[in-house]
């Protein structure tokens, strides 16, 4: 089978496409023929050696996969060859075949195509876990989403609206903010051109945001924390703009919580809770309430360019690699 491999850490363009042996599923694993795999920001960090999880070289990036079961390992009862599935792997998705842990493989709903299925798990799984389990977002509260046009950000905008929140979307360009409005944002902030803290305060009548969803980091973290309401919840999702140093007097003065959101660890530590969340967001999709935005589709041969476009902030929603 063909796989896009990272053989040395560095720029994504250093990856190579090679023929490698097909893997064999072990106990509680399934082997799938990959029909689509989405790109997530951690993939760009992983190939540079900048992510907290550092796989052994060589490896193929790619976590969100969708495809057809080719073979099942011992003790796998809920899936069989020929089943259409989507699921989550640590690595290995940018390939024609991939091994998926059986507990992380879900039957693909018939109304979901492979590109949508490959866009689902990390974006909606992260955002739903963040808003439902970590923030306990309530109807009528105000949700501020940074990086709102990205994969997880746009999912947070959609889910926040479904959960009854007033959603303020913050992004860096007018076209990205227009997409956020299409996905239900009530208010928008261009944080390249506007003062983030001042604008949030203005839009909330001086109160601030009850919940802040931060998948960006960097300088925006402190500004957004200063715009958090009394007893608000500040969700730490990721750091593409860098890890911020936060003045620790701010949580005290605001009586707010700074809450870490590591959905991958939650999914491994609490598979039953993750299964319940997954079933709930699949039901939302079935009702037409969720619709992954597909920015573009790349071949396996051009997969490195998908990571470069992600790094260069050219992506809105999700990008897909089709082997």
C-alpha cells in the first residue's frame, strides 16, 4: 500500500510517498481501506517534532479517518469486513490502509459521505466535549470562539448555537468571519483590526463572555481572558500561535476557571463517555443540524501541501486527503 511518510522531522514538504507492507490487525483492532482522512493542526506539529506526542520515525500522520473495514482482529464483534466506518487513530491516516482501535471505530451513518465522516471526530468531538463536559455551557450564556473559522472553531460555533448560547466568533479576515456567520455566529470580531477585549466587552454590555473557547493561544489568550465574565470558564484547546504566559491574578479577580480540554485523552480514558457524546453529535448530524465545511480535497501525492496550507492559515473548516 502507499503511505505518506515522515522519515525525518522538519517541514511537511520533506515527507515522502512510499509503498510499504499492509498492516495486520491485532486483538481489538480493525484494518480499514482509507477513503478519506482529514488534516488537523496537530499533524503539522507532529511532523516538526513540536507536538506533545512524538511517534517513532518513520510514521504517517493523520488521525481522522473514514473508510471500509478490510479485516478485523481477535475479539472484534461489532464490525466485520465490508462495514463503512469512521474513527480516530494516533497516526497512520495518510495512507491507503490504516489500523484503527476497535473502540475508536464507529459505523458510518448512511447519510454521511466519507469526506464528512473524516471531518467529524476530532472537530466535533473536541468541541462538544469542551462545551458540554468541560464548560457546562448553558442556554442564554455568551460563548466567545477564537479561531472561529478553523475546524474545531467552526464546530464550536455550530454546537454553541445548538446549545442555546449567544455566539461571538473571532477570526482574522472578513471572508473567514463571513463563513462563521453562515454557521450561526450572532456577532463577529476581526481581531487583526479590532481590540478583542474592548469589542467583547462592548458586545456583552460590559459583562464579558461566560465561556471562551481558545484553540489559538499566543497574544489572544490574555486579551480573551481579560474579556471573560465573572465566574466564566476559559477553555484551553490548543496553541498554534504559541503558548501564552497568563498573569495568574486574572483568574482570581474574575473568579473564573481556566479549563484544559484534551479530547484525545478523554476518549481513551473514558470510552463510554466518548461513545455517548459521539452518538449525540451523530444524531445532530442526522437531523441536519451539523454540516462539516470542506475547504478542499487533496490527493495522497499532494498531501504535504494540505499541511502547508494549514500552517499558512489558508484553511477554513476542514481539508481532506483522499488516497
